[in-house]
């Protein structure tokens, strides 16, 4: 069974898809939370766009922004933070397309007992953020990952009038998609990053003693 690459610093894979940048902003904040915990790094990766016929439509190396994910990024991670815009109350197709390519990891149990969390952005407050997060956790459970949300010790959950759920951080981007990530959403993303980083470190011995 595959664990973290030997001798390498453990990392949490922050894997996302973002068309307009809202989900990317959350991803970067979660990565900042991960990086604030010593002994673990954040690896920021995204999935490429796909066409209606499900072919990759972009060059292998993107012109800017995070690198595209490779299967090995997922195979060797110590934890995963998965981000997608809300699309009709569900995760976006490019991310699902990537997840559908992970059967080999599933067959080898490569992700069993690794912690995972999810985050999302939507234009409207009640536009399906929570259902999106729930649909995102289902394939992760099939992989044997241990899902971690955001506990209410993050008191912003009780104060927010925008994004933020116990299932994972969210952002409400607004009708035109131009709302900034507000203070509560930002703090929740940071707390989520810190939590997944701590869990990634804490669960490592569990996997090593198998
Ligand atoms: C095809 C499609 C479906 C969408 N479905 C929803 C939805 O169900 N609820 C919602 O509030 N916003 C919906 N949106 C808006 C996006 O979730 C929103 O603009 C989000 O902030 C985009 O994230 P990004 O900036 O990371 O691409 C949809 C957008 C698209 C293009």
C-alpha cells in the first residue's frame, strides 16, 4: 500500500477546479492554514478544463496558476482538501472527470485512512453549497478516506451571514461572481487548512503500522 514518498515532507494535496477564481481563493487560504502547521506542506494543484467529449483541452503545463494534478500527487499525499464551484448543487465536471480516473488508487487502497475535507463556492447563499460538499465526500469515502469538516469551535460558523458550513468552507460569490471572500469565510478556510494538516500528521503513524 502506498504511503507518503519515503523521506519526503508529508503534504496535504489541495486539489480544486475554479473557472472564475472564487474556489481558487478558498484553496489558497486553506493552503495557508496547512502551511502554518510545522512538519507538513501544502501542495496546490488543479484539474484542467474538459470538453463536451471529455478530452483534455489545455496544454500539459498551464501558462499560469497552480500545476495540473497528477495521479501521483494524490497517491502520495498525507491528506486531501478538495475544492469545486457549485454546479447545479453538485461538483463541477472537470473535478469529477479527474476523480473518475482514480480507479487504480482505489484498487490498491492508496487513500485508505488518509484524512480529507472539501470546500466550495456558489453564486447564491442557498444555491446548493452543502449538497455539493456532500456529493464531493462520497467518492472520498469510497476511497477509504476519513472525512473531516469544520467543527463549531470555529465560531465564525455561528456568525457568518455568507459562506461557511460544518461540512467544509464555502464562499458566496454573488450574482456577478465578484464578492470578495469575507473575513468569516477566510478564517474558516484557514481553520480548515490547519485542521486537515494536523490530522494528516496525526494519522500518519496509523497508516505506517498497518
Ligand atoms: C453550469 C453552472 C452551474 C452553476 N450552478 C450553481 C448552483 O447550483 N448554485 C449557485 O448558487 N451557483 C451556481 N453556479 C455559480 C457558481 O457556483 C459560482 O459562480 C462560483 O462562485 C464559481 O466558482 P469559481 O469562481 O471558482 O469558478 C453555477 C455556475 C455554472 C457555470
